[in-house]
């Protein structure tokens, strides 16, 4: 729609919707306190239908976004989230705006797919305005041509967490030269690596880390009886698998320290 050969003063450019301060505040309040399912209305502004196929795939039982409380509604008047697909064409400019105006405030706008985010391969077409953000305030972008159902689920998860994030947004800047504290810094590095590696091999990456943390806490008792502290940790375990893992870590410790 915007020709490079014609002066700007002779070209029509759509004005972008700006949020009122009260609407932005209401949106932040909704994101903080929403306790129900989220209703989504899809607006096709002029796409190839590839994005719609992936959206429908994410609704079907394999990915099933409804398990997260995300439901598609037939009217923007019931919507919390407006999902815009395709580049904004000349014919769909006003319908896209009417759908936005019909949805009650506060509402989230999600720009879906490469065309929705930037205009895609049609960005310089004579009848295309560009991406959704040329006419509406976009909260979440889900890129891709088309996005996969997994990307779609992740994008909606970001959208659902956006309200509380907006409300509690903080900026923290570390002082120059500051360093994050190292866990169990009093234990030799090579010994820590050996214990962590063995624990994760036996119990998985995340659970193994929890177990080895408890084990290394036992390596720093108030008295000097390290072996006694470890034996007490093993004796307290009601789960035989945990006791077995702690026993294997004890053997790793003895082999590294005593040799």
C-alpha cells in the first residue's frame, strides 16, 4: 500500500490505535487476577491459511491447548485475546479494527505468523499495509511460517503470564564486578563435578541436582565428623532408592578423597 515512488504527503497511512492509560491499568489488573479460562478470537487479515491449519492442530487432542484453559470463541465480544493472522490487507483493515473495538477492555493482541508479525513476503505488496502492529498495539508476537503447534502453545503461555509480568515489572542492575555466589564453594571443584555427574546419571538432571545438593550440605557438618554426617543422611531416608544413591555418592567421595 505504501509506494516508494510517491511522496509521503500524497499517500494514505493508517493510524495506529493507542491505549488509554486507564485501559492499560485495567489490562494489568486482569492479568494479575484472572482465575478462569481465557477466550481467544481469531482474525484472519489476509493470510494463506497455513497459520490457521497450525492453530487448529494446536486445538486438537494431540496438543490440546484447552487443557490450559485456552478456548476459542466465535465472537470478539467474548474474547480476552485477539489472535491476528496474515498480513493486514486493504480489504481487512476496517474489519480488523472493528474486531478490536468489539472486544471488551482489557484485551491482549497476539500477532501470529510471519505475515502477522511483519507482513511476511507480502510486506511491500500494493494492497498490504504490513503486520498487525501497523494498526494495533501488539502484546505478543508468535513468529514462524507458519508457527508450529508447540510454538503456539508457548506463545499463549507467554500471553497468559504477561499481565502479572507487566504489573510486577522490575529492573535490577548488578553493580560492576559483582559475582553470583558459588554453591558449596568450600568443596573442591573437581569433587563437586564428580558428585554432580554421578548423581545426575543415577537420578536425572533435575532430581539428581536436588539430591547432590543435600549430599554436599552433609559434607559441611558443624562438627568434623563428615562420614558420620553422611551416614546419618543415609539412615534418615525412607526411600530406598535415595539411600542407594547417597551410598553411591559416598563411595565416589571416598574414592576421590582417599583414592
